[in-house]
C-alpha cells in the first residue's frame, strides 16, 4: 500500500527530530516541548489505531521496511500502554512470519511490562536515577543476555555502553552509579 507507506514515511521523518531533543528538553524542564511531543504522540496513536483497524498491523509486506519501522516507532512512543499491550500478540505473530524484527517487539514488550509495574524480560528499559542510567527491574537477570541474544539484541554490556554514548550519561547495570 504505497499511500499508507508514504504517510508512515512522513511520520517517521517527523519522529526522530523531536526524539533527538528529548534529553535536552527534560534537563531544561522545557514543558512546552514535552507537551508538543506528547500531543504528537497522542495524535499518531489515534491515527495508527485507525490504520490497524482498517489494514491490520502495517508490517513489511504491507508497507515495506521503512513503513514498518515507522509504524513500530509510532506504537513504541504511544502514550496508550493499553493499546501497546493489546498489539503485542499481533506483533509477536508478525515476528514469526518475518514481517517484523523480534528485537523491536522485545523492546516494546519491556516497555509495556515496566509501565504495568512488572519486571521487564529483555532489559531494554532504563531510567535516570541519581543522574545515571540504570535498567528497570529485570525478570531473571542472570539469563537476560541469553534472552536478548535470542531476539537479536546486543548484550546488556554493549547496550549500556551504547546508551551512555547516546545520552552522554553514566550507566550502571548493577545498582547505583559510582562517580569518580
């Protein structure tokens, strides 16, 4: 569906522009920026719900790689965790048919778990605590790297390093940060 793929592509172009500035906006307490970002996320959620109701999940076969990536990002950034949770079975099914990368769904699965007060499975959700990025609670942390490898995610050590470089913050994978 070229029309749908084009619309998703436009939304994908808009998405990173706001997300790149998010850490700066949070640090600066830029509530106007945050309200605009939340309003866009809410509008995208309403739009994506309609797409899913009409077409089903817009995976690679329907909208190509770029469109499928955009659809996933819109869902991942949705403020509607009930919608995200409701979509998880469809998304896991899409991974089995090759229509969506398992790593993406694992990250959303973690986000839904954390927002629901449960420990995450894959260790992809982090929070800033005492000016340091630390993972949210992880179910069976001793085996998290094996689960991550199974869905195509890097090890926790590699992921932590990547997050630290991206957000220019210290990262601790095991407890509070120790500053030098």
